[in-house]
């Protein structure tokens, strides 16, 4: 997600520098971009952010064995924006 935000910021910076201070109608201004970035940024109130997610199945298996907790494996196939 961070890569997406960085790519978006870079694209905006390039467009902004190409068109100067007076952006054509329909393009985002710097204030619009900052406002959108704040809305898309991580929100600490979301409960799923407090879960200690693991990206390694082996690491999760070791921790589950020592704590006696189950493992939830979330897997998907295909493009993340069009799950198949």
C-alpha cells in the first residue's frame, strides 16, 4: 500500500510541476492530495490493525504451537482488485 501512495504522490508531483501552479480543471491540487492522503492513511482505531499478523507460515506455526492458538491462513488467487 505504501508503494501505491508513493507512486500516486510521484505522479501528482510530476503533473503539478508540468502544469505549474495553475492546474487545469479536474486535476488535484496539493491541498486535495494531502487531504486524500490523510483519509487513506492508517487509522489506529481499526481493530484488525492490532492483530500481530505474520507473513511467514512457519513463524506463525511456531508461535501457534507455543501459545496453543489456531492459525488463520488468508489466501487468494488472482489480482487483488479482481479476486478470482
